[in-house]
C-alpha cells in the first residue's frame, strides 16, 4: 500500500515497509504499519475515494490524546503523527487484564481526571465515533450535559424513528431535571469522553486508552461508561480510583444518568436495538 506507507513516512519520519489491514470501523480503515527498523505503528485512515464528511476528525482525536497525555501518569496512547486523513499512534501490545493492572489503571484514571480542564467543554468541537459533537463550553456541568450531550442525540434518535414520542418525553424529563439529578457541583475533569471497554488496552502495569472524545466534563461519566458494556476487574479499578480521588456521595445512583448520553449515541447510530436499554437508563436516572 504505497500511498499509506508514504503517508506514515511523511507524518512520522519512519520508513514503513508494510501495512497490514486490521479492519474497518465506521468510515475509516485500520492498519498495522511495520517499519524498516522492525517496530510497529497503528494507523487509522480515511479512504482516498471517500470519507470527506468528517472534517477535523483525526485532528480532534490527536489533539485530544495529546491533551489527556499532558496529565501526570495519564493512560493516553501516544500520537506519532496525523493529518486530515490519517492518524498514526505508537503501537501498543495488549496484555491480559489482571487485578494489579486494574488497580494501576484506577490510579491512572484518577490522575488524568484531576489534571482538570478550563471549563465544561473544549476549545474545539469533536466527534463521538463518527458523529459530530458540540463542545461549546458552559459554565456548569448540568447545563453542558443537557445542551451539548443529551438534547442533540435525543433529537437524532427521534428523527430516525428509533424512539417513540412517549420515549422522548421521558428523556426530556431527565433533561429538565438534570440539575437536581447531577449531585453536588464538581470542577471540570479532564475526561476521555468515550471510555467504553473497547477503548481500554490492558498493559502489564495499568492500561492505555485510545479513541477519545476528550473534553472538560464530569469524572463520573468516564467511570459510568466503563460499566456500560463491562470491563474486567471494574470493581478493582473503581476501588483504586476512590483511594486516589474519592467520588462524591451518591455516585452509584447517578450511573444511569451518565450512561444515558452514550446510549442515546448508540440509538442514533444503530437504531431501536438500543431503545430498551436507553429507556431503562432514563427511568433509572429519574429515580436516582
């Protein structure tokens, strides 16, 4: 694949001799690039004959990883290079998850969150998967969460017919009551923003995280997303996190509130297959 290996060389200064396809995700292809010195790189690339509908996609991801990585002890993967159509990361060999690695990951995550952010949002818009994301800053998290996360994806889900009018009214109740449901105010945390288990790469000593939707947000959101589709040794991760950065009282009762946003994203992307789980989360959020 001369075009792709040429891009890798231009972006990283390293001679890529081979690109091994790893599969497709949404509109982009993924590869393992093998270099002349025997090392490897991970590459995401939009196809040359398409993919123009994602302006700023890889810029957002690269800058987000760099921002997360500036936190001491951050688990963010290292960016090797990027342009509008290509993102290159340092290759990460995955290891089996262990309780010890989970404890270390909990401490890493706490350290990243505690690095903080300038406000709730970011200085640029971003993406959640292939969907554009409004990161306009708001002064308080409940307002940001309602206006920039819940409302846009509720509209998307309703427009594609994946939620009924009655469903929409229930989620709108969450939107209307979000300030009361959010718990005590917290300062903005430096969050990954799309921290499901598939974006966690286990290491011997902790984990690395990839594919962020990085912004200033609520730290409970990352932890709630880890629980959404299951993570090995999640209890050990949370216990270690709590040792380093104790969560506010009542956090367990707010898990569903934080999971509602990624579930609405899934309904927007994949349709009514996620409707039942989404509505269960909405009702649970209202009851705390």
